[in-house]
């Protein structure tokens, strides 16, 4: 009678390890197959929506937004001449210091006053047929932001009184505190207009709007347009001129591309 032989532990281990290896490979293959299906499925869905063979509708929208300016930008300069560059610089600096002190006394913060340019140039004249230096001129320019429009007239009066004939106010420009807010409102209006037009056009053609394939901002970066009184002043004004900010308007233009889908019969 033959004795039964116990299974070889080494053989069991080898078989067990082989089986686990096969299972791991199968699981990995299934996972890879699922990933491929999901990837191809996403690409296919995108191709169906905005692929090259899908009919599309391109519309443009234009938007506007208006707002009341909150600040006033004032550009001014002090110009003096003297026999020497040192004397001209000293005179110009003294007058500009008086102007800045007058601005601050009217409530303008130091951070809102900045020097934008300073030039020193010789002046020439003809003398016995020769060109000689007759003196020096200094031009010192500043830019001032007035944040309280109700006090703008008083600020300008104080500056011109301190600067006298040497002060020239070259420009005044009303501005929004943050122009991006007004520009974004204009873009919102432009998109809303394009969506409305696209819906009407698709319905008239017996189609319905599919996904948005492209949205482009065609707006050009340009200063916001001022609608209101223009103003220019010089040191000779001498009176508290009332200032009206009026309104400012931003414009925007966008291009919107939709995919078109057949309208269902039901």
C-alpha cells in the first residue's frame, strides 16, 4: 500500500506567488482599459460639441457702462528763470514748496502728490553776432490726485495763489477710483448682448445653441471716455471755479462662437 505524499510546501508557495502575479497583471490591465475608455470618451464628447464638422454660429456683442468719476487728476508745473542755474533752482524749489504746502493744507495727502519731471535748461540770446547763455530756466512738474471732489475748487485756488504767475495747471482729468470695475461691467453687457443675439438667430434658423466653443475679448485698452465739461486753468484764474465731474463711459466688444444643434421635433 502506497504512502500518501505530503504536498511540497515549496511548490505551493510557487503556485501561490504565480497566481497573485496573474491577478495583479489582470487588475492593472483592467484599470488601464478603463482609463483609455474614459480618456477617449472625454475627447469624443468634446469633438461632438465643437469639432470641425459641427455647424457653428459666430456673434459679436458690444457693451457700455457709465459711472460717476470719484477723483480728479491735476497736472501742474512751476517755471522760473534766473541768471544762474543755482538761483533758478532755488527760486523754483521755494515756489513749489509753497504750492505743495497749500495742497496739503487743503487736505491733499502726501502720497497723492508726486514729482513727474524736473528740467534745467540754459537760455540763449544773440550778442554781437554770437550766441551766449543769458540765464537758466527750471521747470518742475507735479501730479496731484484730489480724492474729495467737493473740495477740488478750493484746492486749485490755494495752489494758484501759492504759485502765482510761475504756476501753470496743464490739465485736469476726472477719473474712476478703479476703472477696471467699469470696464468689467461693459464686458458683462457685451456678453449678454451676444448671448441674446445668438439665441434669436439660432431659433430663427430652426436650431438650438450648443456649447460655447470660443469667447474672445476684442476690447482695446484705451482711456475711459469723459462725458462732461472740459476744464483748463492757469494761475490767472484766481477764482473758485465750480467743477462738475459728469460721467465716464467704458466700452467693450466680444466675439462668441456657439456650436449649433438640431432642434428636436418634440
